[in-house]
DNA sequence: CATTAATAACTGACTGGTCAGTTATTAGAA
DNA sequence: TTCTAATAACTGACCAGTCAGTTATTAATG
C-alpha cells in the first residue's frame, strides 16, 4: 500500500521537460480544418463558451450522477466531464482532484438539507407524532425523488477509503440528523405523547428505513421489477411508529 | 550471462535472470541466502506448502476482508493474496478473475445462511411473534458478529457495476429473505396474532434495521465512538414490532 | 532406504491497458 | 491586443492478469 494522505501533491509542478511536441508525427497530415480561423464563418458551430458561474453546479450534478452509478473508485472523470459537457481539463479548473470533487458533491448535496430540516423542526407547534411525520415525509421526498438519495450509498461504500470524509459525514450529517430525531423523541416523551423508549436505538430504528429507500432505489431497483413507492412506504413507517411509540394504552393512567 | 552465483549454482540455483535485472531499482529483494539447498536443514522454514484443500476458503476469507474494507474496485488482489499468505499467481489457480472471486465470496457467505434460516422457520410451533424474534435475533448475530455482515454493503456499492451479480443477489438473497419474512407475517395475520398490515412494505420495515447493523458496523463504526450493541438494538426492534403488529387491543376480542 | 523422475502447487517479475492528473495550445471575451 | 476559459494530447502510476521458472510432494526405481 502507499500513501494515505489527503489531497494529492502540490499543484503546479513545473517538472517534466517535454520532448518536442511538434516533431513527433512529422509527416502526419494536419487534421481536417486547414485554415486556422477564416473558414468557420458561415454556420458558426461555437466550440465552447465561457460559463464560469454555471460550471461548478453543473459539474457537481454530473459528478453525483456518475458517482451514484459507479461508486467513487470506478467512476471516470472523463465520464463526469462528458456528462457536464466539458473536457476533463476543465474539471481541474474548478476542483483540485477527484477526491476534492467527491467531497464537494457530498457537501453540496447534504448540508443545505440538514439545515433546512433543523429549522423546520425547531418551531413546530402541534403533536410530536405529527412533527415526526412531517420530517419523515420530507426526508422521504428528498431521498426518494432527488439524486441526493444516492449519497448515503456512496458514503457507505467509500467510508473505508476516505476516513476524513467519513468523519465529516458522521459529524455533519449523521450527528446532526441523530440530534434532530433525538430531540423530537425527547419532546414526545417529555410531553407524555410517547412512551419512554431508549432513545439512541430508537432513533436508529427510525432512520434505517429512510436509508433503505435510497439504497433500494440506487442499488437494486433497476435490476428488479420491484418498485418502491416511497410515500406509501414512509406512510407505513409512520403508522408503525405511531403505534410502537404510543404510551401504554390500558395499563398506565396519566399521572 | 548470470555470473553472480558464487556457490554452486548447480541445479537449484537462482536462475531468475530475467531480461533486464537492473532496470527496476524498486524493492527487489535480493535472493536472500546463499546456499539454496544446504542451508535449509536446521530450522526448516519452508517457503510454502501445498495446501490445495485449504486454499479456497482461506482466499475467500481474505477476499471478504479486503473487499469489505475497500470495496470491489479499490481492492487490490495483491492485498488479498498477502492476507491469504500466498502469491497473486496462486489466486488465479483457484479463481478465474477478480470478478469471479467477488461472486464466489458473496455466494459462499450468503447461501448457507439463507437456507438455514428457511429451515429453522419452517417448523416453528409457538406464537408467530416469537418466531419473528428468533429469526431476527439469529440474523442479528450473523450480521453483527461475523464478517458476513459486510456483504450487504458490498452488494449495495457494486450492484451498479455487476448487473448479473446484482440479479443473483436479488434472487437468492433478497428474494428468499423477503419470502421468509412474508411467510412469517402471513402466518401471524392468518392466526390473528398480527393485525392485517400491508405485507410488502412491512417486510421492508422489518429488514431495514437489520441491514443497518451491517452498514453501521462496516462503514462507520470505526470512525465514530458510537458502538452499536447489536443484540440490544435487535431487542428494541423486536419490541417495537410486537407493539406495532399487535391487533387493535381494545376493539377486537378473540372469537 | 536412498535416488531419481514426474507432477502439481506455487511464485513473482513482467506486460498491457486504464485513468487521474498535467500542460502546451487554441479560441472566446474584453 | 491581452487575458483567460477551455481544450486535447500527453504522461506516469497503478494494477489485473500472465507465464516462465521454482519448489514441495509423490511415485517409481535401484
């Protein structure tokens, strides 16, 4: 094995004394267009445009799609570039390395959603079971209907190869998500709306099926006739949770 | 040619004179001792042994470990070989390709367990909730305490790259597992021990947390202080299921 | 029992292809 | 014209897979 460090090497290396770029294929006929610039006047097929602002998000979208399908290691940057309608070199104008691109994809996809969910949860007036339902339905939409649902699969697969990304994800996504649901559970228990369950495992039991949606969709669904109807699945999950979190009905009168 | 041998190069000697011996300055370990045959009399550290029968399972174990840590694409066969205490060439005496090795790993790890679970479930006398608990506890052990728990992560990650393996896994593992739990659910509903839930989604809700155990353990646990106590987690899952599958308590007296 | 011959298991240097990352050059924009 | 986004050809590293050669083991022979 080798390395393990982050990032690649220093950026600008002035190494490499080229040979003689022109000499190589001496007699080779020059490709196609002989006239340097004059001949392309009529039908102006522009080869490219400057789009400095639009590129980064386009690249991130393309990269998410390719990573989602192939996984990090098997994804080719040529494919990402092609999908983003640019050349591979252009990728490197915006991202330092494949790894940096991967991290950016994860961050860009996840962070806004987490923050939004936290905000939505913090000032919910009604019953806690309804709050839980709202949050889960929203999460189900994001995972089930956007490419973001592929991120968990990616992270799972690559956690072993990118320890620092794994830690980032643990802290910024899993940790915060965990806190979000822990807070909801605690609220319900404090209000007497939920029975006093063990919080940590219960949160995991709440999250696991949500994870399942993304995993199924992005790993197996295309190979299997079985469709997963995310809203219905989430509804069933919510229903089961309502029942299993309900305080003991007959035996325990409220104090 | 080949003048280096000072001792008797008689027959056994280090022939090894490849074409350009000096070209690669890399870590070419020098051929160690001088007398090839004489020196190995006292403390005979045989360089290797023939172990035709033991190899395949050893290779499979090593491969599972390496694949589990790195994923298929990032795993190096040199690492697998090193872990199995053999050379890379030997791998190819037993498996045709990296892909064939991967498939063999999955098959070897999964198939026996599925069959065993089916057998155990088919003739269970007691209440269906107990049957469900037994099966889940057993599954929790396998996933939580053996390297087999890494397989789901692997399959998830590589389903996109190995369509035929994905289909194999869908059919032989997911399909059969699904049937197993569907049968249990149906049994409970038919006996009036469970309320009449929608089966398909409910089975997914039962399986998802079990999957979660393996995913957590093999992707994140080492990066996070958070231990997952599988038996406790499974117990909590079972408890929640008992509650959420119970028939309506007040309204429905048994006939 | 000691040699020798035959066979099969095993090794590791090597090859060939792939792909991340680099750079000289081109062409759009100002 | 100058500046720079973008390109496309290029390079080097890495690694799956191969194969000529080595070594353990077994069988045959003296």
